[in-house]
């Protein structure tokens, strides 16, 4: 599903001859992931019945659309934006204003179509801001996007009638214009989000297969060559920018339905940084990367934020580690193992990976303990009161907890370094065997 892989003529011809007919192996190879995704979307809220779980599933669906829209800029168009939350938030504000006008006697828009209002509203601003920012690529584009983000965020407090000031704008999603459900229970809202998530994902994937998607990749890789063959790189970037703003607005509209409130936080730099994390951690060079990143980051955000107040620090560490050691993200790691899996040699890597995981956990637990104890000492009014760490009461004034944390960090780090060397040796040996077998 990478956006850099072109189907060959032989592959296309085979599909036309019936290799992808329903029920055949070609059909499963081509559409198996999509079918699996649909089944998971339908079954997930029936298996995860708690209010927290269903709320998390809804947020994951919104995050997937948001991250994929950002990947249209960065992964496909090579445009690093620090202000993509502008369109997410403005789409949410547009949707919440329309939601407050919906009524059977007034504006009878079905709630199911409300995300379109968010998408269209964001796209209008995408045209305005895109014409300014897409004139240049690279650092210039990134700085302009940062400036636009700060401009819009400041505007939310300057125009309280449109943005609601500090309290934001709220609405009520339970209207008499809905086509299918009342959308009071969270599970009904989830299925609405799931449908929009599936539609948006399919459309964005198909866009990568269009001439526009191919030209966006070309502009990303070599702008001068695109200009030489007669295309306008600015126009390609502009169209890609506008489409990305539309889908970000779709995500914002779904957020307005899910939370029934939109605030300045939705256009803030924090939200822009969050989608940047999702995309980079999942993998920029692969269409499935932002999906994986959105799922992982959303789960970690909801889980860690309820456990520790330093969860943002851990996200920063995760981002740094991924950029330094796995720049292609989770999707890149998975794709790198595909030849090993196909060659039937993945079992050779299980033991080295298990050793690496255990040593990493030892190092990680020690590092987390040091961070949490330091944070507790710097923020609590009485550090003599024991803190809860890993389910145990720990006194930060005693030497033993600090000694154990330092020992776990140092020893675990040393063992992890040795484990990484073992992983590299095993990987090189497996790759060499695959090459010899292929030769």
C-alpha cells in the first residue's frame, strides 16, 4: 500500500483476466486488508463494550482521518506543516455552527452529512492559506505553516462570536434530522465515525493512484524535473494542500459530533504536533503508516494520561527514538520484514528479538522510575509522603529505590546494546541466506 509503488502492466493484465475476481486468491490479495478492516470496525464496539473503550474507538477513527490527511501533505507531497490543526479546528468550528442551525423547520441537514460541512469549511481556508504557503517548499513552507497556525490560534480569542472565546462553542448532536440513529449513545456515534473513516480512507488511497497523486510524489522527489516536463509544481502542491485541508475538516466535523464542543485547542500547535507524531511514528513513506500511528498514539495518549502527568515527555522520547532509529516508522519496520517472512526465516529472529525486548523493558522500567521519582519530588508539596510506582508504595527519600532505578537503567541499557548487536548479526545472516537462495 505504499504510495511509491506503481503496478506493472503484467499485474494489471492479470487482474483484468480474472485474477482479482470475487472469491479468488487475487481478490483476497487485493482487497483482503480492506475486508479485514471493515470486519474489525463492525465487531470492535461489540467486543469492547465499556464507555471508555467505545470513546477510544471513536477517537481512533477521527485520528486516522486526520493523520492520513496530514500524510497527503508530508508523505505524498513532501510538505512539512506545523499548522495542520488549523484545518482540523476550523472544520470543527464550521461543523458546530452548522449543527446549531440544524432543525426540521430551519436547516434540515442530516447529521450524517455534517462532516461535509466541516470539510467544505476547512477547504475554503485551505484555498486561501494554500495559495500563500505553496509558493515555496521546504523550510519556507514549514515556517509559513507555523505562522498561519499561530495566527489562527490567536484569532480564536480575538473573535469570540465565531470561536466562543476560551470556552469554545458547544452544540447538541441529538437532532430530529438524523437519517438512521438518534446518536445519543456513544456506540451510534462510533458507527457514524467508522463509516466516514472508511470512506475517507478509501478516497485518500484512491487519490494516491491518480495522476495527481503520482505528480505529488514527483514534486516531492524532484521538483525541477517536474517543471522540466511541463507541470507546475506549485499548482500540484496547491491542489494537494486543498484536498488535505478538506479531509482534515472532515475529521474536525466528526470531532464536533463526538464531543459536542469545539475550542481553541483544536487549532493549537499541540494538536498539530500530535498529528505530526502520529504520522512519523506510523511511517511517512507508507499509506498504512499514519493509520498505525494514529491507533498507537491515541491508545497511548488515553492510557498514559490517566496514569502519569509526564506522558508528553514519553511521547517526545518515543518520537526521537523513531526518527533516529526507525525513520520509516512502524510501517517501514513491518515492510522490511516482509521478504524474511515470505522466505520462511522469520523464526530465526524470534529469539534475538525476544532478548532485545526483555533488555529494553529492563532499561525502560529503570528510566521511567527515575523520571517519575524526579517529577514527584519537584511537584509534590511534601516529598516525605510515599508515591505509588508500578503499584507499589515508594519513598523517594530512601536510597534503595534510586539505586534500583539507576541499576536497571544502566545494566538494562548495556544488555540492550549487546542484544541489538545480536539482532544485527542475526538479521545480516538471514538476509545473506535469502540473497544466496535467490541467486
